[in-house]
């Protein structure tokens, strides 16, 4: 089947549905309204070779995974990883590893949902649940995106302050102007957008490679840090940071984003074409998330080797880390590389969060709002608390707000994870592409871990 033909078929769902999915009551019992293509302006616009070397096919599918991986190394990760490494040494490396394994599984499921059903997660929820449930899910996802926006605003503002001496409030206001960055990149084509994201990821990776070499952490201690410790659960302070790491790593809006942008590939909308697309999309996201694992682990390892081991366990703010890095590492450029990587992280997160916001709003509400208007709205909501906290509590309060935003993200995870696992394990919706029972069990265990950790955090927060 020609890759463009679904766009001109009278019924997009009928033209593109895989065997076993067409006519499934699960997708048609919700609102009963016609199906729409996710991100229709770029849907099926990236060519995919039908033959040739496997590397050509992998490169054709490479991109969405790296865009998703941005959310796993955004400024919110920096705050939680820095605090975790400075306070508790290498112990929380096991949490970073666990959350990354969770992320690989969940993002693979999100890609599968998008490829098989031609729906992103928001569209799938809209077609499956009642209106009140959809409103609840939409509000939860919007709260997660605003929390992510909050982290980006703070991270970008701090980077501008460290590099150019711009006050935090001024940096936060400048951060609102990046609402137009996505528009510029999208106008040049989706592949150009992916190239921009990957280029900034390379900058971040190079910066931290230099720093981790300069820190020269003890290998044995690092390896022990990847082994789970009971102290993570029994120590409330450590658990708070641990859940913040999970919230910063497994991000709810990434599941909506990935289920949509995998559909930008012009793979044949047939059973064989979908099987092939699932294989390469999963490979792409797994490789990209391994890069995210390296960067998150590098941040925590540098913090542990530089601050914890030298008696600076109180370092929790990005600004303080910037001041101490060069003197403690004995490398003059270390602090500058740290700030450059932070700025690259903030810019990258801006692009992907904007796109996720568009997908969520169009999927749940079918409301098309100009990208610049929506971005300025959400940025305005994020900038207000930054200005208030900075004015009353200074930079320390801003750092604490950054960690708190990641805990909020973690709280929203069940609202995205549980519907996703339900959909991809349901043969009425996925047909022959439903995940095997073993994968279903693993996915529900992941969902259970996330919910359990969140309940414990709430209990400890309320009852002390």
C-alpha cells in the first residue's frame, strides 16, 4: 500500500487499521466521531526505504527516540540527580537504572500503540473512555506538562544567569520567547527538527564526558551504586529524591509524544509494515534512552565524586554546583561546560514539551490552538511561580521548586501509564499486535511500582 494513500481515503481508520483492530468495539464505543491523524501536518512525511541494508532502515526510523530521550535529561533531572549524588553518594544510581528500564519498556509500548492503531495515546483515551474520565486524564497531563515547563523555565533561566549574568527573573522572561523556536524548526521539516535535537544531545553528552573523566570516580563505588539498597525506601529524605528521579526520568507527556511522532514515518500501513516499524522504532528508542541513562548517571556520579566525597553534601542547587565544580575538579572549563549543557538541555526540552502539549490538546479536546499561543500560555503559568519563589526565597527556593516539580510529574505518571498498558494488552484494540502475557505482567509490575512509590510519598508527606 502506498504510504500516502491513508491520507486520501474516505475513512482514515478503515484505510489504516491492522488485522483484528478494524471494527473493534473498544475504539468505537467512545465518542463515535471520526478519526483524525495525529500531527496531521507531518504524519507519514519521512520516507522509509523498503529494502536495502538494515542500517539504512534503522537510520530512517532514528529520530523519535532521541526526541523522547530529551525528556529524560531535562533540567528537572539535573536538580534531582545533583541532590541525590551530593547527599547520598552513588546509592541512587540504582534508581536511575530502574527508572531507565521502566522508560525503555513504556516507550516501546507507546510506540507500538501509535504504529498499530494510528492513534496517539490521547486519541486512544478519547475514543475509549467517557467524557468525565477524559477530562480528568487531560487535566492530569496538562498539570504534568506545566510542571515540566516549570523545570525548563528554571533550568534555562539558571543557565542564562551562569553564562551571561542575567538575573533569574529576567532569564525566566527570556525563556518565554523560545515559544517560537518550535515553529521555526517545524517549518523546515520534521527531519530538521530531529537533527536539531540530536545535535544538542551530542553537546550535552560531550560536556558530561569531559566532566566525568575529570571527576575520576572510583569504579567499584559506582558499580555498587547500581545495586538496589533498602535505605532508599526506609529513608524518607532519600525516598523523596528517588521519586523525584523517577518523576524526572519517566515523564508522562513522553508517552503521548512518542505514540504520535512514530507515525511521522511513511512505513506501509499493513501488518508486515507495522511489524517492521515496531521493531525499528523500539530499537531507536532503546538506543536513545541508553544515552539518557549515561547522562543521568554522569550527573549523579559527578555530584557524588565532586561534592559528596569532599564534604559538600548540602549542594542541591544548580548554581552552587556551578560555582564549586571548577575549583573541586581542578578544571577551569568544567563549570562553563556544565552551564552550556544545561542551556542545551533547556532548549531541547522546550521543543519536545511544546510538541507534546499540541498532541495532548488536539488528542483529548480536538482543539487546534496556534502553537505560539499555547506555548506562551503554558510558559506564563510556569513563569509566575518562578518569579514569586525567586522574589521571596531566592535561588535556594528556586532549586527546591525544581525538585518539587519533578515529584509532581511522578504523581501524574499513573494517569498515563495505566491507560497505555490497558490498551496495548487488549486484543480487541490491538488485534494480533497485542503484547504477550509476559510483557503485560512486566508492564503492570512497572505501573504497580510507580503507584506504590507515589502512595508512600503522599503518606510520608501528610503524616510526616
